[in-house]
């Protein structure tokens, strides 16, 4: 049975240049009330490797994000979904990116955590909201454990290569 899921507020670092967008928090993340909380999701190990920062607690993960020129958010504000798979998303409602763009004119790039985040952004945001034309958009490999095509090292290399261009 589908449940209505609601996302989190963005975590915003100092003078953010890069926005990282997922789709909607997983069931594990919703239970923990924090981004990428599934123990097999590679997001935080990748960030720890790139930024040389510990990630043992939610506080350390929040500190990592806030200490970098990053915004961590999701494309969707809410949706109906059974389980955690992006393929189960129905009735998506996008977050307000126009407001974020106005509040943080330092944003230069948007990185999507996987294909579904990019697809939902194109469907739910690009056609409905006025966004800066100079933003750079890039889809990166999903950090989800459902993405088994790449190992952690390959995912880390791909993320490092793109993120460091803007940081």
C-alpha cells in the first residue's frame, strides 16, 4: 500500500556553489529523519572520502555538508510511494527551487544522485519553475544500494571528478 512521503528541509552550506539532489528520502532515511540513512547507501562514504571528514554520526554528516559550499536536498517535496524504490513513486510534488535560487545566487551546478532524480527534475521542475539559465546540470551514478552496476570506488571516482570542478 502506498504511503504519502514528505522530504526534508535542505541542508545548506556556506555560500553554496553545488546543489546535490536525490529524489525522495528512503524509508530508512525517513525513519532516521536524515538524508541517505540506509546503511548500504554509498552517499556518506563518498562524501567522507572526497572531503576527508568523519561521518560517524548525523551531526558529523550535517557538519560536513554545512562546512562545504553545498546544498543537500531532494527534487521532491512529497510523493506517494510503497517502499523505497524510485520506480514506486506516484503523485510527485516538487520542491520550490525558484526560492532557493533567489536566496542563494552563488549556486553554479546541480548534481543529480541518479537518473530518476534528473528525470523527475526535468518533469516536475524545469517546465514549471523559472531557474537560472547558467546552472550546470549533471547526473551522477546513484549512491543507492539498488545501483549495483558500479562499486564504491567507481562511484567515488565519478563523484569526485565532477564535484571538484566546482569546489
